[in-house]
C-alpha cells in the first residue's frame, strides 16, 4: 500500500500506533529559511511571536524545518520588509500590515483601522468570515501569502506632555502614531509621524515630538515612555484589535510539501493565540506599576472621540471612492463590524461593563 493511501485510510491514531508518523516527517527535505521582523528584540511580546512561531515549526517538523528570526534592521530595515518578502530577499516577514499603507491603503485593513474591529472580531472575520480570503487575494499582487500571527488587543491612546481635553488641544500636536491612523489624526490637526518603536523614546525625550503611542502598558514600560511624558490617554481608538501578519513569499511557499505548509499554518495560529494571551496577562501588572510611578491615566473625552469617529468615517468613504481594492475589502469588513457589534452589544459589552464595576 502507498504511504499516502495508508495515512488517509488509517487516520492519525493508526499512523501513530504504527509508528509511521516520523517517516512522513523525515521524508521532507531539510529547509533553512529566514524571517525578518518589523520589531526590536527588546519587545518580547510582539517580536517574540516570531520566535514562538519558529520554535513551533522546528518542533512540528522534527527539526527538519528551521527558521532563523531577525529583528528589524538586522537583514532589512522595517520599511523594507514587504519589498524584501516580495522580492525573495527573505522568505518570511512578521509585521503590522498597516505600516505599509503607503503602498496601498488596503494594507491597513489587514491590521487595524480607527474605530475598526476588536481583536476577537478581527480573528472571527479572518478565520470564519471573508477576511483571510480577501486579504490573500489582495496580497497576491505583492507576491506573498499571509497568515494571522498575533494581536495586541485594544491599545492605549499614548503618552502626552500635556493633557488632551478638547479637540483644539490636538491642533499642531506632533504625534507619533502608527501607520494608517495618522490619516485620521492629521484631520484632527495633529502633525502625525510614523517613527519605529526603537526610536520613539529619543524623539519624545528631545522634544522632536509632543506625544507618542506604541501598544500598551507592558511594552510602553519597556520603552520607558512614562519617563518623558506623564499623561497616559485611553483608549487607542485607532487600534481596537490590531492584527499582525506572517508574510510568506509565494514562490518559496509553493515549493513546500503539503505537510510543511500545514506546519506553517498551525505554528502561525499558535503564535497568534499566544501573543494576545501574553498581553492580556502582563498588561494589568505593568499598568499598576506605571501608575505607581506617576503616570496619569486620562480618558479621551467624548467630543474628541466623536470628532475622530466622524473624521475616520469620512476618510473611508473618500478612499473607497478612489481605491477599488480598499472598497472591496472595506465593504465586507464594515458589514461584518456592524453585525458583530450588534451581537457584542448584548453579550460581551454588557457583561464586561458589569464585571468591571463589580467589587470582586
């Protein structure tokens, strides 16, 4: 009997019992690939997803498929990640897609847009809605395939030298904000800048910028942003559930066996889950420490949120009118958001509101 017929007929239990699974793995070629990250190694949560992925690939392949991970700047600078994967300079890249909205605004829909999906909704849209299919169709124009690989959950609104009380306080504010969100903050009067994570502290310390957002308490504490700006605003309305992606060069991917392709998919899904688990577990203690060290937590006032929401919705209408790729994806995205928020309104939101006000 042929190996493939045996595997299909016996099922996984039979394969393991017969001791043939190792032979299936060993039949694959030894492979050594490189993965470039869009983040510095010091951020063990967001960069760490790449390490988690590479470790899991090696384990699942019995050591036959090894991937070396490299921080932003080691092989290619962060802005060049998409080009490097597209051109085959590296086989893989791990990044926040919205960093590359300059190529096409549709990149942002694979990560986060202001007032977009939260992390659970994003995962649902990708895996059980049309999200992954639509984004892969779009990414095929750039020569790579995508896999969801991490989410930070809802982020904080950043660190400010002066408290933001009104929309007028945003006028002229030199604000480091990630990727696509700068299109909305600029409409509110900010001078929006997209500065890599490793350079934010110096820019804020020197006064090159007046405010900066990164992720949330755990990572922000590592960057030391609380030392150079006291006001910690929330929520990060531009990042309700930013997803990171693993990009794999399509030509390289096509050379892989079905088993290795499955390993990539499974390892990416594992890293996807683990990243948010780490943030959800580590952010509470970090927030307490930041407040104990003088950070002033301040909610964005409703008029600021309302103005930002209107600016965002106007922007999406304008982009959709001129960008067919964005419109095709955003139409599906916005429909999913509407239906999902209807459900969350009666369940998650109500339950969370009660639990967060209860005395436990």
